[in-house]
């Protein structure tokens, strides 16, 4: 069996295994899995409203997935997408609230601000990794909490317009449109999905078609070899974290400028960043893979909201997603099974 | 939790309005120290768990999830059996939490050691799974989003004999919690285990240089399984302590970041049991100050955001080497594959 085929089959097997285990859990708990999955399907595709909601949910997942995947390709694990996402959200809302500009400048400026905020937040772990060899996993986790508390503090004290929320962003910075909303009978869909798809292309082009992308991937494969070939490893490490943070920041802008239109004090993490890890892993860290994985998780998450109609708690989907991550991570064992399987076929 | 905060701030206010215009140092200490010990206890247990796992060479980002499992199982046991066991319930529930954490951590061990999964990814999966599974079960068992408040929790106690020591007794041993002292004792035991017994030497050796350990006849896989399972047990206890002394019930936000803070404490304590304990006590101090600080005279002007982020900033500084460099065990997060070099 070719390596390419194995690479495609592994995530598919992981998803199937996740769903099988989810079904077993439902059976053991005395729920009807068929009814539950029908409810999930209707919750995701029942009518245009639900499809609009799925698209809205998929948008930040794609971007968060791209952020994690981009860093992975350079051999870095960015668990800090959650934090970069939150600061991006705040930066976008800040621009959206503060300035009065025509839409053609205001919207790009707000997204740019989110990019810069996310990029700067990721710059710190990148710099510490490059300069002091500090493991980026720990630093990004710590940066997540620093982001959460700092952003909450700013929203609460500097931008609070009552009930722990900022003011609504100006219409000129909004990604929402009447037309899209009406078309999907009032869902919270917005134009962000176009930006997310463009970002998929950017990630693919940057990594596969440019010299810089080649260098970044080389550093990801083998730092010593890249160094020996005359590439600046430290510069590439910092750059990859910053680009990763930019993607995460844009994901935050999607929530700030599209879904919500404001920023509220967060009681805890939104989970977008952590789901981004799941998306990136399942998508094999490629742009196209991230797109499809985000689509799957978006469908599962929105569909899950209707599962209580069949009497099943929506958390079942979280269990399935966690199991999928588990099986993708343990792909070593899936690969061995697949290889055994294919060898037998040859004989 | 809000109930507890309320009662804490009430205590402060009551003490403050006790005729004096400000609080004496003694009064401040009598508020701050018990509260620090309260918040530190779960962190101490869990960070010790982290030490065991990472010393054996398995990165454990899943501490948060293990705490969730411990919190959930202790609350469910407490609610179910409080009539049977009476005031001993929290302690028995703690044992249940320990067992649940240990069993759940086997998942991480199997993935990270046997299936050669990336340790960090597997840890993330543990965290996601723990929250999903426990909330699923809460809805299955109680048919609502959170459990009831437990009847028997770890209440305030005066430690016998020690409480009579002048000054020190009043500050450290009155109005305090047994669990905090158990945590400190466990930290000392953990230090003894890791540094003074053959088991500890083996545990550390598979985390530093698994191949050398293997040549000396140590079963690397087995030692790493022990490390992870002990961390699961301690993480479960940490969650059980938090749930039964601070939150008093279980919902999706009961454990929100305590596991990661314990991870930070482990690193800030340089992967050493007593260091981790010290760091956990300090982080407990920061947490309790951020909650009661607004009622203390000298802290009311400082925005509590600084106290909230202090543990995390300090950990980054410690890793960077500004406060004595923290070095992880050499083979932390590295798979041991027999025969590879």
C-alpha cells in the first residue's frame, strides 16, 4: 500500500473508530444511536438556517486549524492558538469600535489589527524558542492564560459598555450582511468563510510554492540539515510562529467582526484553539486537509446542538472528537494494522 | 465557588470592621495563610503527579483532564454515599478520585508509550475527553448541566495540639484544612520516593537516558507506565480536593486551568517534588490574593489581573533562565524504541 494512500486512510479510520466508540457509549448508556445520528444530521443540514450556522462554525475552525498546522509543518507545536485567537478578537473589536472609516479601509484594518495582535502574541514563544531554546508548548500554554486574564481585564475596565461587554463594532467593520443572513433565514453566517478559504490558499502557496516555504519545511524536517544548508533556523522558527499567530488572530477577528460583533468577558477558554489542534491533526497539517477536517468538526458541533432532541447530551460529540484526536495521534498502530493488512493481500 | 468567595470576603470585612481602621499584620496573616493553603492543596497534589510522569519521560499536558476526572468522580461518590459514610465521605471520595484518575491515565500511557503517540497531542486528547465524558455522564446521571452541592465537604478545622502554639498556631493551624497538610506530607514522601529509593532511581533514569537504563536491565516501558499512573492518581486526588473543598459541586467549569497551573508549578519547581510543592504554595498564594486581595489594605489599589497572570509570567521567566534555569529531564517526551539509536 502506497504511503500516500496510508496517509489518507489513517484519518478516515480514526474518524470511523471515533464514531464506532461513540455509538458504543450511546448503546451502553441506553440511548438510541440511530435516532441520535439522525438528529445530528438534521441539526447540521435540516434547512438553510442550520447550514448557515455550520458555515459560521467552520470559519474559525479552518483558521485555527491552519494556525496549528502551519507551526506543525515547521516542527513547532502551537498550543497557544487559543490565546492568539482571544487577543486577535479583542484587537479587531477595538479597531471596529474606535475608528470611523469607510468600509473598504475599516474592515481590512480591523483584520490587520487582529493579525498583528495574534502575531505578536505568538512572537514571544517564537523568540524564546529561538533565543533560549525554551520549549514552545509550555510557553504557549502560559501565554494562553495571560491572554485570557489580560483581555478580560481590558474588556472589563477599559471597554466595558455594560454587562461585561464592549460596544458593538461599527457597521463599516462588520463581516455580517443582511443578504447572507436573510438567505439563511436569520443564521449568524458572515463573509468570513471567504477569508478562511483564501487563507487556505495562502498557506498552501506559501509552504509549497515559495523559497521561504521550502526553508520553513526544511527546518521542520531537520533543523541541523537546514542549518548546514545555510538556512537561518532561528529566523525561520520565529517567522513560523508569527505567521501561525496571524492565522489565529484572523480566526479571532471572525468572531469579533462576524459572529458576535463585540467582545465579552470570557469565563474560560472558547475551545476554538484546542479544536484547531484536532482539526490540524486530522487534516494531516495540509491546507486542504484542514479545510475538510474543519468542515467535519463544524458539522459535528452544530449538529450536536440538536442531539438533545433525541435525548442524547450534546457532549457526546466532544467525546467523539477527543477519540478521533486520540486515534490520529496513535496512528502508529493504525499504520501497522494497515500494513499487515496490505501484506496479506499481496500474498 | 461564589458562595465561598462571599464567605471569605465576609470574614475579611467582619475582621476589618472590628473597631480598628486597618488590619493588623496578624489579622492579615490569619486570613491569607489559610486561604493560601486552601488554594494550594489541589495544585500541590497535581504538580507532584506531573513530577512523577515527566521524571519518567512522559510529558503530561493531560493533568487538567485528570483533575476533571478526579473532581467528577469524587463529587458523584460524595453525593451518592454521603448518608452511608457521614463525615468520612470526602476522604473515601478522595480515594475514589485517586482510583479514577489512575485508571483514566492508563489511556495516556497506552497512547504515549505503547502506541508512540506524540505526548502533547495525547495529553490534549485526554483533556478534551475528560470534559466531554464527565459532562456526558453528569447529564446521564442527573439529567441537568451540573451536580447538586455536596453535603459533606472538607471543612475548616483546628489542628489539635499544634493550634496551641502561640502566634504560629493561630496563623497556620487554626481555621485551616486537613488536606493542605496531607498535601505537604505527600510532597515529602514523593521526594523520598524519587530521590532515596531504588524505584525512584529507576524512574529518573528512564526519563534521563532510557537506553542506558534498558542496558542495566530496567524495564523502560513498565517504569514509564508506573510514572503516568502515579501521576493519574495524584491528579485525581488534586481534582477531588479542589471539588470537595472549593467548588463543592461539579460542572463544566469546575476545573478551569488548575491542571495547567499545576503543570506550571511543576516546571517552576524544576521537576523536583519539593520545588513543585513550593511553587504550588506560591501559586496558591497568588490565587487566593487575587480573590481576597481587594479587601486587604495594601493590595486594594493593584488591579488583580497582575495576580492572575503572575504564576504564568513567572513560569515563562523561570524557563527562560531569568530566575534560575529550569531544565526538563533529558528524555522527556521522547519515545523509547528498542534498537534505535
